[in-house]
C-alpha cells in the first residue's frame, strides 16, 4: 500500500487559487490512477479529478475548467491546481491512488480547503 500525504490546503477568498500536493511513499509512475476526492461537512465523499497512468484526466462537472490535475513522476507527487474558487468548494480534500498491480486503493488523511470572505 502506498502512503499519501496531502498539503497545500488553507483559507482563501472567493475567486482565489490554491494548489494541493499529494506526496506518495513510492514511485507513482506505475500507479494506474491517482486523484482527488472531497468531502464537505455533512456530505458524502465525491470525486474531483482523476489522473491515469496514460496521462488522461477526468474531472467532475463541478470543476467547470477551474481545476487541473497533474502528476510529477520525478517527485512522486500529484497536484491539484484550483482556480476561481467558490464557497461551495469548501471541503476536506483527499488524495487517492489505485494500484492496478495489487488492486490496493490508498487514501491520504486529507487537507482542509476553506473558501470564505
């Protein structure tokens, strides 16, 4: 199982930007999927963005072109660049990885993102 550590969350005003980072404990170049989910207070965990080993990406509709996921294999890190943030983006953001080789799904502990004036 890969250990995932998120960073980069915080408080930002509406319209602002944040970049979340997720550092993995092992090489990520073979991980089939890495991505981000989020969970707002009282809500269910929902998918935000996924990045596949093929370099394809998939985004939730609510990202509306505001978010970009990227993977840096040299640093074993995946990023989520979030622009034009809205109060409804407030949530705990979790990093996720799926290793197709052993079928293991891994989660980080989350980083809080708060969008408020």
